[in-house]
């Protein structure tokens, strides 16, 4: 598409924005294909190759449009920092419009720690191009050489202290469109003044005062409240249904489409009573249970030799050269995401146009789900995602949005649907369970000579070992899952790193080498070595003294361009069964740090979250039902479980920024496992490790 054609296609949209400077980012063909941009229409009128844009209006307000979603990872702030950095503008002048399928560019979703390496870098370029356009306007206005102009605080001056003009005044009456691509130069991290600093959360006050409106807070005129009747078990079939009592209740509307049964009523209480008045009988088939899960996974593994990872050298030769050989199996339970804000949606039909407010990490994906469910073209569906109360990879799908839309269509009025906590535990998807088998060998001088690693079901993320091993084979094997599974923070990297780093300690013990020394001896990745040494130094690894029922452990790992090492100190008493993590230190490196305080918050949160899956979180199920679908039954970390935390950040301004929302979680579980073993001599190879206390 030529620039001329592109400009013509955008005129309607630009007219709506008014005068000013509009900068468009044109995604390269390979990126558009990767993100799905080449296959989907963008909004209702814009070409699909535009990835993001920025507009500066006559009042000097800088509006940034992105399809990314704020789910607590603080990208509303970090992306604003990227724009403020390049425009040399105050943070207060920047307005972020996010995750609205009618207003923002197509985006595949907010996941995979991709916002910082992809979206932030593009917004740097968008803002840099806007700055250059403003300099052109100022040079013409002042009749001055561009090189003599200074950009600062949302203004352009002849020189420090000279005549100045604000961005808004410069853009008044102008209608300029500038298209850019990845070649646009940006400010190097070494010269950052706003990015790279601990700018406060831009809407933090709204969050702590309750002013921010989540999906659950959306209110529309004439809105009803919905509830959905859930089957009595997975894969159930409906045998009989009687909705007459519910239909007789004042203001209640019952929706029934196939196996979908729901109610809409004037109040939440009325909806609950109406749901309770419905009588349904279901047939639930026999299904696997959590007891015997790992045998089921192995028995139902996909045929073939596996996929992914690395296959090099000869395992046979490596084992032949080993002075010590080890073969162990590690298991990972299903766990739930437990977002603070459960799934919720408000749906409104206007003629044959559908608008849904919902918490999701994939607004355009939810739009597509809605369009498919109701046989609508995408341009008739709008999905708006307010800043959302966490996702952790668990809000990729749009079940609540589709359910709310079904109820709203049946009722002829807007409907709000909020999943109960039991709904969330039962009908959302889970982090996959898994079985991991490792066979290895280490030479007499402490070098790993053979490494064979097989993951069944839980996933291929961080499957390959970061250690230098000549003979290795790492494979992922798909398997039939009894439960619905999907993304979770760091995907399978947590499971794979737990098994790998636990096994590394077992090898170190066999070789009679200190765990830190053993890892460094087998590592040639300078970035991973750096975080490992930084964590050990901050923890005081060389100064720790063994004591009864008291142990120390460490672990490290890398995924998605970032590097982490964690050390843990635990108190573990076999006689009482009590395990307490006393202290945890993590060193983290993700290239150039964008916001130090918020990055520390991310790593601290990841460490606490990781403790849950490490120690006690586990979904239990039998006969097609979740048997612990409440927080009273499903143990998540509590205040009393929180150890003393320390985070060490390694700021590499010579390396592009990577995402940091996921990798911080992968080090804590194996560090704790290794510390428990150090304290008690017990090697725990299953996550969670102590769901019912420590047992010999």
C-alpha cells in the first residue's frame, strides 16, 4: 500500500480527531503476519497494517492509542514513559487509550512479556517521529535552524531561556500525518531522563481511592444482573429442565440455548433466587481424578518422539563418560490463576451492534469470539477493556463476555454478569499439570556430560537447559488432559525450571560440589552467571551456616529475554511438618530497566505468587468436578507466608529492554525445594511440595 493511498484511507478518522500531528506506525509485513494484523480488519475503517499511533492536539494533550491491556503489570505507566521520553514532555500531558477494539489498533494480546520489547519500542519510534515533526514546525515558525532548537517540558525553544512555543500552539490549524517504521531513530537508554526512572503509577490514586471503574463497576441505564446455571460436572449432558418457577418471578428473564441456561433480573439477589428456582438434571460421565493423575498423563501421552528443545551429541556417550549418573521424575499439579477480579462482563445490544465491557488480555480475540458466537461481522462488535484486576495468563478467552451477551439479547436490555469465585475455580482454564523425567550424568571433575529431559503435558517454555552440555536431548510430549488448560504466568517455564534446578542440586550433591560453584562451573551464559552471582552475594551464600531444621537453597533460569536467580532460607521441621520460608532474594536482569520501583514490585509479586504453586496450591478433582473450588479449600499465599524479600536489579542499558512480568516467578520454587533438602535431607520432587505439611 502506498503512502498516498494510506493517507486517503485515514482521512475520515483524522477528521474525527481534529487538527494536530498524527503519527502512525506501519508494522513490517513479517510483524503484521505474526500478530495477525495481516488477516484481520482493524476497527471499522482503518487498514490492518497500522500497528499503533499517537496524536497531539491543539491543547497539547498527547493521546496514545494501543490495543495492549493494563492488568496490573503497570504498562499504562511504562508506555507513557516511552512517549514522554521521546517527546521530552511531562507525564501529565499524556493520555493512554488502551484496549478498545473500536478506537485502538489491532493487537494479538497482552501476554508473553511482549509489551515492553514490542509495543514500548514502537511507541518510542512513534513519539520520536512526532518530536521531529514538531521541530520542523518550530523551525518554520521561528525561521531558525532545527539544530538551534531545544525540546523540553512539552515546548520547543530557540535556546535555553529563549522564545518558546508549546506543542499545542504549534499544532493549531495543522493537519499533518507522518508514517514511520522500525528504522526511525530513538533515544538510547544511556540518555534516558524519564524512562529508566521510578515514575509513580499514573492512575495510582484512582486505584487506591476506588475511583477507577473495573468491568464490575460499569453501570448502564436499564441494566439487569445475570447468573448462569452451571452443569453438575464436566462434559455433562442436560437430561431435563424446568424453568417455570424462575420465569414466574417479577422482572426475571430466562435464557435457554442448547446447554446454556441463565437468568437476568433487576438485582443480584433476584438473579440468585431465580437461578435457585431452576430445576435441572444432568448426566455426568466417568472421568479421571486427581488421584492417579500423573500415571494418566504418561499413559495418555501423544504418540511419537516428542518435539521442541534440543537434540545434540550422544546421550549414550555422555553417560559413558559420567562418574555419577542420575535419573529422577518430577511432577506438577494443576493450579488456578485466582485473579483478584473474577471474570465479569457487561453487554449491551443496540440494534444489531454489540458492545461488551470485560476484563480480558485479548480484547480483539474476545471480539472475534463474540462475532463468531452471534454470526456478526467484526465491525459490529466492540470490546472495551477497563484496566483489569489481574490476569496471570488466565483471561485470554471470552466466556463471560459471550454469556453476558446471550443474556442481554434474551432480555432486550443490558446485562452485567460477574462470575462467582466458584465459577472461576471450576470453569476457567488451569495451568497444566505435568510429568518431567530427567536422566543425567556428571564427570569426576564436575562437568555435566549428559542431559536428557522429557516434559509430558505441562509445556515447552524454557524446555532447553541454559547450561553448557555437549550431549543433550530436551523434548516436550503432548498428552490428553483431564482438565481444560491454558496460559499461566511464565507458562511451563516454572515447571521446567523447578525440575531442572532441583536436579542440578541433586547432581551437585552427587559430585560433592557446592551448588553455586557447580552451576557456575557449567554455565557459559554471562548474563545468567551475573544474576546468579549477584543473588548469591546479596544473600550472603558463602556466609550462611548450617543449623538444625534450617536450610539454604538457590536456583536460576532464563526465559523471554530476561534472567533471574533466587536464593531462599527456610525453616523446615519434619516432626511438626511446618515449613516456613524466612527470607528470599532474587536478582533480575531484563536489559535496560524502564521503571525500577515498578520492576521490583513485579519481581516481589512473582516471588510471592511462586510460593503458592511451590508449597500448597493444587486443584483437586474427581467425578468431573473440582473438589476444592473455594478459597477456603484452595490455599494461596497469605500474609503470614510472606518471607523477607530482597530484589537486586541489574540494569543493562547496553541491551534492549525485555519484558519482566513472567520470568521472576521461575526461580523461587526450586530455590525453596533445595533449601528444604538442605535443612532436612528430604528431596521433594512434586509441586506443591507440602500441601499437607512436610512429611518424611
